[in-house]
C-alpha cells in the first residue's frame, strides 16, 4: 500500500511464484476521493478485496514506511499487522531498474483489473534533466515496495560445479591416498 490522506491512496494485490520468480498483479485500488481515504473505509475495502481474492491466503501486508499512522490505525481497527517498506534502505532507481528487468524477462503478469497500473507505466518518464518526476507513480511505488519486501532479485542461478570452485575445502581420503583404495586395504 502507498497510503495517502490527500493525493492518491494506492494498493496492489500481488502474488509471487518463488520457483519461477514470476509476479502476478491480481488487482488494484486507486482512491482519489479524500472522503474515502480514512483507515476505516479504505481498510475495510482492502480486507474485503483480500477475502474476495483468497481469504485463506497468507498475505504479507507492506506499506510506505513514511506513513506510520497507517500501520497503527490498521492494527487498531482491523487487527492486521502491516510491515514498513524500508524504502530508505533501497535506491529508487535500483527498484525501477528491477521492475524494468522483470518486464524485459517477461516475469510480470498484470491483470486487466489494473487499468491505473497500466496507465502509470505508460505515462512514466524522465524529464529533460534525466530526473523522474514525483507524480503519477503510486502503484509503481507499491510494486517496488513488494519486490523489496520479498527480497526479490533476478540473479541467475548457476549450476554448482565442485571442480570449478576455488574455495572448496572438502576432501575425500581416497583422493589423498588412492593406493589404499586400489588395493582394497581400506
């Protein structure tokens, strides 16, 4: 969630397949009506959406750490623990680069129930100075938060080959004393 009290309150509902490293964006909330941005109203809408998607799921709820009021109010109103993003420990450019890499690797599937996320991605740009304007990026931010919370990376797995491992410290007795094994002494 990217909570707000005055601009846009954005929420993405995501799933991650840890084996294929594929992300699924299932649904979104994009609230611009300030009258509906109270914790009780939007919190209930979030919980209703979770129950609609997968009530018995093990949901990990992440929010923008700058909005601590949100976690406190959600815990008080709904008994739901929300985890801060720790976005200050992560580079925004790095998060955006990761999203780009995920898109290029075809590891992001976005439901057609997410028109605002499509719109944000279509309209995301850098200004003439090469800077990314802080506008119309609420759902993109929530995607970054989710990836950071999942400790997600696209590091390719390489096959381990013991013979190529210069740091290998294991040894077998038969490697050091082959003559004992050739004569069936041991």
